[in-house]
C-alpha cells in the first residue's frame, strides 16, 4: 500500500473484506445523507437512500472493492464488477463501477479519485477496457472530470423489488 495525503492527513487504499461491511454501511449512510439530500426531492431521497445502503456482500468480498482509510477510519469506498444488472445492457470488456462514496469530512480531497485509480488498475489487469456507471445526479461532475461521458439522456432506473424509478445518469469511460 502506498500512502496518499490530503492536507496533513495520510490515507491508504486497500481491498475491503466482509468484516468491513458495518463500516462501509456507516460511511455510505453519512455520505449519502449529506450528498444526496440536496440532489433529489425528499420522497425520492428516502427511497434512493434505502436502495443505496443495501451493499452487496459479494461486491465487498470480490477483491474489487476498495477502502480509503486513515487511523482505521474509512474515508471512502468504491469498487467494480464484471456482471451488469438486468436493467443495463452489458458492453463487452467493460466493468461496472459500484458504491462510490466519500466521508463528508474527506470530500474533494482525492479519496474517491485514488479509489477510482485503483479500480482502473485492477480492471486493466483483468483485461477490462473501460467502465460504465449509473450515477446519482450529484456525482455526474466527479465522473465527468475523470473522463467519463454521459450515455444518452438522464434515465429513470427501477429500484430493485419495486415499480419505482429513480433519476440517474449512465456514464462510461474507455481506458
């Protein structure tokens, strides 16, 4: 692990494991409560929040999910997978980014960028040629600033197990 810093704080990016799941859920909750609340109307925010807090354990245990950490405190998380959910049309040799979040105290400090860098590096080793993501409205700028482009118009993606649809943006980047 190589150290990174924001301000005077050093952090490391490492692979997550199932023992990290409670800390990942806590991070997602704190991050999304701050960042998603202003991006969606209250009724949509509550439904979306429930959906994004359902962390797939197979993703966390995949070896493709990463945490940024400082003094055993999780500052950010994110990962990728090869399998694409049913509502997306898979692209050959592309991975799907999942569950990116930064602690409110670590926003705009390079944490998510370093996690994305780690995802790209590990994906290249596995022969992946690019990433897709279905992102919340507030994260479009982050991904655009890292070379992702919007695919088509904003979409409404179904919440698993419901007939409700949430406005999201599908983006992709080749590397």
